[in-house]
C-alpha cells in the first residue's frame, strides 16, 4: 500500500467549486425529483465559473443556446436512448465545444440519456473528448450528497471533466436518492450505468474494457463498492438493464467516502469530534439504509466495500482529509489496509491530506486534480 501524507496546498481560484450546506432535504409531500432540484440549488458552485455553468445548464436556457452548446436534433437538446436496448440517442455537435464555460473541450455532449427504466432519476450525461482517438476509456463521475442529494451537473463534476483533456470520455451520473429508494438502489444504478457504457460502447466510440469510477463522499462509497463487488448478483437489482454486460470496472478513485458505517460514531469519538450519532433516525445513513445502522447489520455489511474484497479487484486511489468532520478519515485507512491485504500493496494508494476537511477546496486545485489523473493514466492507459 502506498501511503502519502500530504500537506494542504493553497487552492487556485479557477478550480475551487464551493458548496453550501443544504437545508434539510426531507419534508412532507416533497417528491424525489423536487428534493433533487432543491439539493442541486443548495449545492450550486459559488465561483464565477460554477455560476456560469449553472446558468447555462439549468432549465430556462433557450433551445437555441442549448443547440449551440451541445447540438440537438429538434428535440430540445436532450438525447434519447434506453437503458435496455436503446439507440445512440440525440445528435451532438460534431464541432468541439466547452464541457462548461471556460472548461475543457468536448467533441460531443449527450445529455439526460436513460441508462435504465426503473426511475426518472436514472439518467446520465456523456462527454466525448476533443483529443485522442476512439475507442476512449470511460470515466464515470458519481456525485456525493449523503445519498440523499446531489446532481450530475453540480460542481462536483468539474474536476472529473478535466479528464477530457487526456482523452477520456466522461459520464456524469444521476442515481436514485434515499428519499426515493433505500439501499441497494443507488449501487444498483451505478452498476447499471457501467453496463450501459459497455452495451453502447460501439455507438459512442467507448472502450468497454477500460471503465473507471470517480466518486466523492457518498459517491466515493458507491465507487469503492462497485469496484469490489464486481458482478455480484445481490447488488444488481431485480430487473437489471443490459444484464448480459459485466459491471466490473478497471480502476476506482474514492474521495473521502464513508466505509464501515457501524464504526462511524466510534471513529469520531476517537478523533475528538462532537458529532450527532449516525444511529439517529434522521441521519443520512439511517435514511440511506431505511433504518438506523445497528438495526440492519446485514444491510451495513452489504453496503461496505470491504465485504466483497477479492484478489482480482481493480486498483484504487483513496484520498481523505485529516480534518474531515463529516466522514472520519480512519474509515479510508481501514479500507486501504483491507484492500492491500486482499489485492496486494501495489494495488492501493492512500493519500491523507493533512488539515483538509470534507469536500475541501484543496481537492479541486488544478495541481491536485492533475496528480489524480496521472494516477489514472498509470492504471488505465
């Protein structure tokens, strides 16, 4: 296992999407989609770059502007497609355009493509690079938000889109959130998206043999869980789309994801954090699991990436700040140790960033993102 203890560096302004802590997400009568929209609003990036991205991609932009940015076929800029056997979806502009204002170039962007049919939330955005030659390795971005919020178009995707400059296709993923469906719905959706990439690789010029996951916070848990669970039938869901395809991946990036939920309270006590217990009925873990963790130990084990570790699991990069007051950093260290024991020391890189908090701006600096992409290049290209 490669262990790095890095000091916190000063972030650059161009790559530090900030997020506000959202208001409570659950309220009587709120639909899952309205909860997602409310969280999306609360998590909007606060830099000029992020505000421009939100304005240009939000509802209310004109059809003409959307067609100019991403291309369309007269259907309002949204791609068609199906999680089962759907086609390539709507047309995209053959000319390079920015993935977001001021961001890296994409040769084509397909938005809101359905990768499964169980929920309106099961949509993805596909960005094809303007550099390199197909077939492109695919990098799937899994947003965080306590399993109860977040969005494929919020500021969390900004660092992942930098992979376009290195010839990766980037997939921004929405998945079912806990107000709509409890575990294992979210991980089943991640796996369905991986299978969609493979099922449609030929249509979009993707390399189905090189698929990586990059998730932060709750998305980090889902990325690690998808990485270790491979083709586990238990996590595929009752009606898996593209069931003939594998949902194994070839590399995983886990940014400060929660692991081993039952140890969360104890980890915080050892670190000296005064935090509300995750055993409360309103905690994000209780909402995700459908009950307080101690009441559903079977679900806790099933949601833990450590439970599925085998020698053939993909290489993983785990990064965590030592001042994280939302997810305790010993959880990442615990995962790294178990991963190294199961797969070998060379398969695991653990980077603990001294003094960094949860979703800290240091993770979004250009130099830091470049190092993450260097790691990905070394393991996927």
